């Protein structure tokens, strides 16, 4: 029957069915909820925990995400603080997911020798149709001196996907005086996986070039690197991704004991080339963006490549 001759009541039924279907799909999308405290935010997706964002801590003087969970409720980051059954190395420096820098104008924020101070929320934690977001202002303070080296505006987006949760970190650094980023392994966005997921315990690191584990992945530039394995009978992990429009393609600092970082700063650290500095003039800014896809079913390169494309689509 031609569409022009379709009876009106048929169109009415079709529209109602479409509306009901859309409403059902929307209802099935788990909502991101934020429980804000004086020094941390508890983030839930649906009825289960996702992560805790800590923005003030006496021992770890920079922001971080701890107790990160995959969609199947399995925790994918190492316990914080490490429990007796966990590997005990870097107990304070590797709390879960974090961004830090071993050298900004000579100050070491990675090893907690200089503090990053949460100044305020520019955008308070807010629920959105596809997830949630918040934006913070952080002040990077000079070692033992009450002087600001630079100011970071950092937006976090948490997006709920059918196959996992996508965390996007978008940061801009600026100052009213010149400053620089140095050249070390310990720079950029990093993750520490749950102890059972470490390569030394049967887990696996895989990057976008199909290179595996610390020996092959360390010091290689790639679009992404995934760290995953089996925990509580399930395959879970995290994929660390870097924006290709960052000022330089990232190298990956990877360790079989359960750690990877995406680092666009380490020319000398990873290649042995001339030691570099990324200078930022007073009043100018440097922007870098990273993503972490937390998953409970992505196993092969095709899965991770698809999640990476989704990350890129969010950056447009």
C-alpha cells in the first residue's frame, strides 16, 4: 500500500510504539550519580559503584580516581591503599587512575614532592543523558614555596557505553609566567591495574600495533594500550588512549607488574634523543587529552580499536 494511502490510525500506533521503545531504551541507560564530599566524590553508575575521585588527600597530594569498577562490578584498579594480597610497590604514587608530571619547571608532582591543590569546581558534578561531567581548577604549587607554577583547568567526562565506561580527561595548563614540561618516563596519564590483572599474574598488555606486554610496549608510540586479564572469573581491564591532536604522539611507559602511562613528553626518556622541554609562555596554554575505557568484555584488537574510535568521536 502506498504511504500516502496508509490509514491514519496505523501511523498513530507506529508513533506510539516508537515513543515507547525510545522511552524504554532511555530507562535502561544507567544514570551516573555523584555523591560529593569535602575531599572526594563517590561516582555510581546505576546501582553500582564506578569510582571515587579524590581531590584532597594528606598522603597523595594530587587528584586521582581510586576503586574503579568495570560494568560487571569487578574492581579493575589496584586496591587503595594496597591490601596484604596486593603488590606493595608505589603504594601512594599508583592509586588507580591519575595524571601527573615528574618535571614541571623543575618541580616533581609525580613523586609527590610538590603538591597539586584543588582550587574549586568550575562546573560542579552534573548528570547528563549519556553520563556525567565535572570540571576542576587545580593549582600546581612549587616545592616548599607558596607559589603557583601553573594552573590546570581539567574537565572529566564519564560516558556510559554498551560495552563499558569511557572516562575522558581534558586538561589545559596556563600561567601568568613562563613555565615548561620536562622530559621523563613519569609524565602523563597513568593507570595501575588490580593485582590479578598484572602480566606477572597472567594478565596482558596489548597496544594498537599488536605489541604485547612490557618488553614490546614500553617506549613505543601507539594510539592506545590495553591492560586486562581475569579477575573473579571475568575478563576485565582498562584501555588507555591519547588524543592524536595532543602536541605530540604519546609513548607508552609499560610495566608487567601492573602499570602503564601515556606520555607525549619523553623524547629522551624513550628514544635516547636530545632532552626536550615543552615551553609555555606567560598567558599562553597547553592542552592535552586522554581517555580510559573501562571494560568487562573487550578481548581483542578489534574491540579496542572500536572503543578508540568512539573516544575520537567524542573529541570532535
